[in-house]
């Protein structure tokens, strides 16, 4: 057999071999049913506002709902109160209506052919800051450390959950000329927890690296100080304090619903395992029946301290 005939025979044989191994596999792609998504936080100091949308699916990208097709009904302690109005984009609310501490609020949401959903939350008692102590420690390189000790009381009636929020305001600094300007800046601060405080010990019990944060708040429960007063100790670095006339801190302490805390805790776990193919899948907590999302609640108090340069 000539070399050309041998080459043609080998080529045809290999082609037939691969063709005989070819098999068509039909996959049934399961269509995930789109669901209504409700996201909101009720607070006695703010009128009711919630976001209403729909869940993503592989066959569509848009998650907004036509506002005219959305019906949001509000119930207070089981009694129908009113229908929420469309405000803007995906937001619905009831202007001038403020939730009452101790009352339970339920939302029933429907939109077109999507399955209707419901969710509820109870407004907790406002968390109270009993005392705030501060001290200044000067450092080099234009840095000053502010130490704070916050005293709070826990009711002890049940397991309670809290959120801490800090905002700093001061004059804007022109770093090129090392001078303070007339305009003011305001931004969130993330405290450095002191190792000796009960708060820091509690955070380690929760088995997280540093603390539980979400947005501009830091979250914790009363696991280690249930039913008694406790002190939270933390510190802040204030840059270029010597160039400022004063620094203003707004320190807010909220008691939050258990659903709020469980959502934040599970969401942080989800972020820590996201992208790891060998990690156990984390289901983010939600409390919307037949749908997705979270209806949370909070109530608290804010203390403002002004630190002036001596």
C-alpha cells in the first residue's frame, strides 16, 4: 500500500472513530420562577419606606417592576392600615406615618402574575446610651487617638441585638497648605475595638475575624451581658486634629430586630465563602414569605460630643 493510500485510510478511520463516539446530550434547563423582593427597615423616627423589585433570573436582566402593577398593603397589629404609594424608582412609602415602638407591622405585596408575598417586623424599644467618656492621646505624624467608653444597659427580658454607628464631622482640610477651610465634611467612622472590653470578647465568641459590619453599622448581641450594664471601649484615629478647631462625633446605638442581625451575620458568612468552590454554600437569611428580602426594624438614640482643641 502506498504512503498516500495509507494516509487517506488512517484519516478516514480516525474520523469514523470520533464520529462513532459522538453523543448528543439534551439538558433540561430549569426556569427559576421570579419572585418579589422586599427590602426595608422600619424605625420610629422615620416614615415608612420600602424597596419592591423582583429577583434576577438567567433569562432576564431587568429586576424592576412596573409601579402601576405593584400593590403594597400595610397592617399594624393585624389591622389593615393603608396602601403604600409609589415614591420613586423601586421605592414605596407612606409619608407622615411613623411606626410605634412595640407594635408589629406586616406588608402584603402583590404584582401582576408573580406570587404575592408577606413579611412582618416588630419595632423594638430604643437602645439607650447611659454615659460616654472620652480621652485624647497625642501621636506623631499629625495623628491623635480618641478613646471612648460607652455605657449601655440591656433589658434582660430576652435575647437582644444592637447596632453601633459613628459619624465624624469637622472642617475640610487643605493638606497642600495645612489649613482648615470653612466647609464641613461628614463621614462614617469604623472604631478600633479595645482588646479588654467585653464587646471585643463577645465578638470573638461569634467566631468572626474582627466584628460584624454592614453598611455604616457594627452589629452585636447581648450574649455576654444579658440583663446588665456593660461598657463598650473603642478608639478612633483623628488625622490632623492639630489643624482643626474642633471635631464633632455623632454616636448612635440602636436595638434591632433579630431578623436584621441574622441577615447581617449570614451575609458576612456568605461574603467570606463567596468564590471558594470547596466552601459550604451559605444561605443568606430573609424573612419574606413566598419571596425574597428582609423587613427589619430598629430604634435607638444618638449622642453628640464636640471635642475642642485646647
